[in-house]
């Protein structure tokens, strides 16, 4: 049979692990939020670039290969 001290120490260890796990989860959530903000910004920038590059050719999307130098 376990001693009360052993059980208490195991409980303390579990509480410490739970605390570290919660902290890690919060950090990962912050990373996900930041990455989603970056994705949203990039999507807006791509949309803006598409509008500005095809501004004189309405309804026509440009292919980046058309802008490649002739030696490619």
C-alpha cells in the first residue's frame, strides 16, 4: 500500500505537468492566431496584386511565366 506522502507527491507532479501543458497550449494557440493573421494578410496582398497587374486587362489573369526572361 502507498504512503500518503507518495500519493501527495504524485498529485503535485501531475499538477505541475498540467500547468506546463496549459502553458504550452496557450503558446500554441498564440502561434496559430498569428499564423492565421499572416495568411489573411497574404491573401489580401495577393488579391491586391492581381487587381493591379490585371487593371488594364479586365477579366484576364496574367501568368507569371509570361514575364520570364527569354533565356528560360
